[in-house]
C-alpha cells in the first residue's frame, strides 16, 4: 500500500487538468482495499474511487478527501476455457490483447476504449454497438464499507446505458469474468484493427480528453446536436469543442478544469435553447 499527499490530479486524469487531491492511497490486494475502506468508513472521510482517470475531471479547487486507486496487483488476467478473469485495474487495451492472443471473440467493439476495466464496468462503457453488459458473466465486488466481498452476476449489475449498480451503491469492483467464445483469430484481429482505424480517423485522439463528453440523449446524437448548434471549434481558454468530432471536448493546451466546465455549460445552454434537449455529461465531474 502506498499513501501520497497533495497529489496533482492532472497526472492521473486523461484531461490533464484540475486541482490536487488531499490524499491518494494505492492498494495492491483486496485485503488492503478492505482495510482502507473500513478506515474511511470509521473516520467518515470523503473518498473517491479512481480507475485510469479517463472519464473523470477534478475541479481546480481540488478534492479534499482520499482518492483510492487500485495498483498493479489488480491488473492480472487469467485465461479460462470460456473467457477471461481480469483484475479491474487491467487496461482495456491489455484485455483486448489477451482476448486476441487466446482467439476469444466479443471484446472487439470495446478494444479501443481508453481506461481500465473497472471504469468500463462502473459506467457500462460501450462503442460500435457493443457494451460491457454483453460479455460480463460476473463481477467480484468489495462493499463500500470494506466489510464484504461478494460475487454478483452480470444480469444483477443493473447495466443500462452508461450505468451500473455501482453508481448507486458505491461498492468497488475488483475482478470481472468476461464470457467470450473462441473465434477466428485473423477475423478478431481484422475487426480490432478496423475499429481502431475508424476511431483514430474520427476522434481527436492526439489531444487530452475524456472521450465522448456528453451522454447520448434519447432519439438524438450528442455530437450532431452540438455541431448543428454551430459550436464545433468553440473555445474557452484551453478547452475546445473538437473540430474533428463535436461530441468531444479537448484540452488544446493549458486548459483548466474551469475552462472545461465553463465550455460544458455554454454547450448545454446553447443546445437547450436551440433544440430543447438537455445534454448530460458522461464525464464524472468531482468537486464542481
């Protein structure tokens, strides 16, 4: 277990913006995680679970609590006959490589999603007509008070669009069984390459961002609404609505969290005024 104080969260989030966290604890085992969560509960401390930081923005004022992060000990991947059992700190890109190596199919649509498996489970991440819920057989979860470790079936995770039961409970996923049948290795590789090419052509991957910034409103596409409102390229400080894909807010250099949040509000208000649609952020904003 490692404890850090006054941690610059720009180093731990993909937006490369935001303030400092009072404390960060990096745990390597389930027992360490349970100990830390029990301590947080006992002392009634403010806390936040952070994955790879690819969908989180900490405000410029920072976070006056403990950021709990799973270390490399939670990055192990075990091969089973019908899928993979992965620690939730495993990066999606690493899981994709393991699936390809074992000729397992089902992970292709998710293979280019940045971030960790735990974050993907937490928000039921998805892309190209695939979602985590399609392949999760079960999740091993530590309760938010650190007292229990339980196994929850995929169908009991309350997966829906960019949502899982973890958002309500605050419990922590530590391991996931991904059910994937065997497939044709060449076909799997080709699909992964094709989707990665599409992603790289259509998304501003060279700039710090948190992926798609807004959730898809029912009956619409967020990026199209933003574009149709004439907001493509709109800039506040170092934050910009991407000129490549209007669904992305990017850090074009030196953006503060305030720049990003101000730009978000500007986009939300303009889209609402023009189309009567309320855009909700997909990005977790902490301490706004």
